C-alpha cells in the first residue's frame, strides 16, 4: 500500500516533468554562470611554526646555574602565542608594512579582477594620517608614459581628472599618496582600465582576522598550524609570511628588552660590589702595614675551617637576602612599566613563578596597548592584575626574607660556638682571616655577576628567536572555494525544489477534482469510470461501429461497468446529471446513447434539460416538437415528438420542446410518467439528460422513473466541495443507484494514442 502511495505521488508530480526540466536547466545554468563570472576563487595558504613554551631563553642561559640565579626568560603558553598571532596589533603592522589596504583591479566585461604584487605596474603609498581619505573609492589610473600618469574618479557626481609624475606626493580631495612605477612587473596592458581602491585599515584587519586561523597541530605539542584564505595566492603567502616575521620581531624585541633590564640591574649591583671590594682591599693593605703577617700562626686551622663553613653558608643566605632586598627595592621604586629582571627571582620557585606571570601580563598589556586605549576594559583589567601581582610579589619577598634571616641566625649561632674557640687565636690572625674571608666572598659574587652580564650581552648582540618556521607559507594549487560540486548540486536541488514547491502550492490551493483518486477519497458512491477528452475534437465520438478512438473505447467500457454495477434487472432508464453547468453531462448522455445503440440495443435519448437544452444540438436535430409539447398540448402524440438518428436506425431522440416559463411545475406533470412508461415498453434503453442538480432540482422529480443515475464530474472543473452534494445524494438515496463518472481526463497511454487536448 505504501509503495502504491509513493507511485501515485511520483506520477502526480511526474506529469509536470517539463516544469522540472526547465527548473533544473535554469538553476544549473545559473550555477555555471555564477562560477564562471561571479564567484571569486579562494585559496588556502598554510604554514607551520614551532614555539617553545618552557624556559624559552637564549643560548647558554638554559643551564641550571642560570635557573638558580633566576636569569632566565619567562615561559610562554601555547594559547597565549595563538592569541598574539591573532591580535589586532600584529595584523595591523603586517598590513601597514606591505600596504595591504590598497587593492588593485583590472576592469572586466562582467566582473573586475583583482591583481597583486608583480601583476601590478604601480605601487601606491598612502598617507594614513590624512583625514580626507575616501575609502572604497575606485580611482582609475592611466599610464601615459614611464614618467607620467593620469588619475580619474567621481565623488558625489563631481569628476576629478588630474595628471601627475611618478614619485611625486599627490594631494587631492580624496587622499594624499605617492604612486611609484614598479621596476619589475608582469603586468600586460590589454587596453582594459586599471584602478585602485584604498580600504579602511580597521575593516581590512577584521577581514584578514576572519580569514586567519591558528591552531595546535596536536594538543601535546608546540607546533602551530597557520591557515589563511585569500583570493590571490601570492597575497595570501605575503600575509602569512608577514605575520610570522612580525611575530618573531616582536618576540625578539620583548626578549631584548628583558635582557637590557637585566644588564642594567647587574651593572648597578657590580658598581656597588666594586666599591665594597675596593674598601676591603684598603683594609687589608692597612692591616698588613700596621702588623707583621709572618707572625700569624696556623694552629687554629681546624676551628677556623669549621667556622668558615658556617660563615660561608651565612654569606650565601646573605646573598639571597640581598637579591630579595633588590627585588623589594625595585618594586617600591614603582617600576611598573618594565619587566622585573629575571636575575632577581632568587631560588624561591613560587617567587620565580609570580615574576614570570608578572612579566607575561606586562607583555600582554604592551601588545594590547598597540591597538587599544588605556580605558579599554581589558587594559584596565591587566593593570589591576599587575597591581595585585606586584603586591603578592612584595608579600612573598618579605616572607622569604624572614625565613632566610631566621635560618641565617641559626647558622650564626652555630658559628659563634667555633668563634669562641677561634677567640683564643691571636687577635691579629683573627682579624686577617675575617678580612680575607670578606674579600673572597665579595670577589666571588662580583665574578659571578660579571659572567652573567656577559652572557646577557651576548644574547642581546645575537638576537635569535625561540620560534622556528617548520614549513614556509605555501598556497594550495587548487582553490578551496567556490566548491563547484556543491554549487552544481545546490543548483540541481534548487531546480527540483522550486517546481516541486510550485506544484505543491498549486495542489494545496487547488480545490478541483483532478483524478479518480480524488473521487474515491471524497465520496463513497461507486465510481463508474472515466471518460477521456475526444482526441479529434468532436463532441460525438462514437459515430460508427468501427470507431477505435480512446474515447469510444472508454464509452464501451462505461457500458460494461453499467451492467456490472446495476442494481435492477433491466437498468433500463438511466438519468445523466451533474452539479453545475459545463461538466459534460450532455456529452456523456449523447455518446452513451450512441454506444448502446452501436451495441445493437434500441435506445432513445431525452433532452430533459428544459431550460438550457444541449442534447439535440450535438446531433444537429431540432428541439421541437418535444417534451414540453407532449405535456402541454393534448393533441401532440408520442410518435410526433420522436426523432430518428440520420444514420443509426435503432437510435431515437426526444427534444426539450417549446420554451415554457413555469418549468418547475411542468416536471411534476403526470404525463411524464405516461411518457416514461410508454418508452420503456418500446425501447431497451432510455437515456435522460437533465439539468445540473446544483442549480435546479428537476432531476429529483424524475427519480421514481429511473433505474440508475450517472453523476458526471469533470476534471479541473468540479470542486471538491461539490462532492459533498454527491455524497449526500448517494447516502440519502435521493437518486437511484447513483454512480459517479469522471469526465475530460487525459487519454490513457495504454491505448497507444496521442492525447491531443482541445
């Protein structure tokens, strides 16, 4: 059953196949024209870079001794690097450096073609500070010779046409710029106009960032995949190359800034240590001048060695305290716009982490400040974070200093025990040992800081970024859009959907009967069959016994169905009616009478549509004398109103007769019963053509005299609401043995005839 419904649905729409063919042809052709003349090919440019996120320092700064001092570059996070690569500030520098906000076009017959790089004969340099710049304005340029060119454009219906020399500064109402002639170009002048457009940089940044995507190649690694779409492969490669180049430059700039601050802090510390060492040396010199060094004994070497071990540890703690004091002093001096030198991070991991976070936040603020004002919520939030980190670092520094001082006091207590033993050593020896130890400590710290300063200077002198380009920017060989397959498929689907929608809407709003399925679904009355429209255009189809037209065959089938569906033995008197005028009841009555007569039966057809008779006209016979004459005029006999068919002997007719005004009362006359009774005695079949029931109720008056009723429904004429009348007549048995016949259908293909509609 479901398969049958699908087949019916398909056949229902298949009859509109020319409309579907036109829709598919038009939409697929439109898709072809769009791809050929309107769609702009987009190419994907890809590149891969490696970013180091852990201890991303330079050269020898990676070793453990540097970590112990804290002279290391701050670590970065992959997500942060992705954010930097996709930031407005980086993209703005790329666009500004390469003048990517200037687009060059060659006019075409259907669409203009953008050219770039070596394909352009000129290079335009725009003064972005000029407030008179008109963006998105096509400015035509004509190359007059190797020295001169002509500019032409229209603004507010005002035409501007000027002539200039290459390399000169041009100041016009729509902008200030310089145009240079490229020394090497692949541009070929084919006579088509050339023009350029100055685009708004902010809009270009937004456009480029929408086309840019940066993602991790895998979640566990530091490889970043950069992808950019562009309508010009060379332009896309330049954008990605410029993006990587600018990113590397910014990273080197930041790392150098950090190194410079570190060198500055080391220089300050070295200056202080130099003065302290000089003071110790003077003390030694004065001591040796006043005393004889040869008198110093070496007996207390054991106690001195043990005391020195403790004092060395005390000195180490003091060094860390000094470093922490330097950090505290640095923050208290209000240096909030420069990174905290990594050399001041000491041996405290939590302190080192906070300093790294402080420096990273400061870097982020610096990058955001390139494209946003200080009132930007993100900048304000970053300032708040820096302030909180600064306070946290100060609290951590003070806590660490307290811990170191407690440890130092404990060591000092142990050292004092041995110092008591050393007190027995001669005063001169003890003083010399103290002075020597102090000198040695300061000299060691001085040499260590000097070494680290040299390493920072070397890293600054040879700027090498920790970012490595794994694959250079490269455009794909084929465009990624437009997707021709998708567009053609979309055109095909649209070409099918549009006619389908039109047919569906037509069917939804169509309240006319279109098929036997409509009849069977809307009425429970028996379906007698269907009659196709005559292929030859004649109202009378069965004119002789040998007619083999589809309509004639259907009338023969109709006669068979009448016998099959009859409820009386004879089925002698058959009434033919319809709901409204124009449904073909007279056509059905005429051809049914002809068909029955051709089968050898003696048939008479009555033109009982007394108001608008049509039956006799179909056979070119006169309506008078007829039924009304027989009823009204007593002298008129039955034989006088019967007319013979010109060629078929056993086919007779009775016309409607003279026109009478009170027909409603006339059809109730007793003479009608006499007429029908007499005809039943003389004829095998009586075909009665009556007025439409939906307009006139004459047919109901004839119900007692008929055996069957053929209710004619015409395709695309009878409405579905009219079937309610049929259903009511059938269920209430207002007309005997009511059967429904569908008229004016398409000639069935099974007959093998062409269905010529008229």
